[in-house]
C-alpha cells in the first residue's frame, strides 16, 4: 500500500485502481488507497451486498474498482459465476 500511494502521489493522470485488496471497505488499507480522490464504483452504481469473495458465513466484498472523481460511473455488476473463490466484477465508466 505504501509503495502504491507513493507512486499515485507522483502521477498527474486520471486513475482507475482495480484489485483484490484482501480487505473489506471498512479497513485501513481500503480507506488509504481510496483516499479522498477516488470513488468506489460499487457504492456509486452497485446494489445488494456486493459479494466478491466466496465466504460461506456472510457476503464479503474484498475486490474493488476505484475511479478518479472525474469519471462518471454508469454501471456496476457482480457476476454470480463460480470461476474461482472470487466473483468477477465489472464497471462502466465515462470521462467527459
């Protein structure tokens, strides 16, 4: 996370961050990566629990697509397809 944040602070480009954070949206890692300048595309356009990890006791969302505030989030989908222990996610973004 620290290496990522260092790199992010040096870029002038609009940013999209995707990945398996192995942390929930309530974690320190998530909050630090998201910061104040990225938006969680699930929060913007998703619905339900947003389960991305196959944990049998309760739904867990540990995979994220975060986008620069300048992007418009047009959609978000979690696919209920068993390809691994994670469920695929997709967002649709536009940039004016």
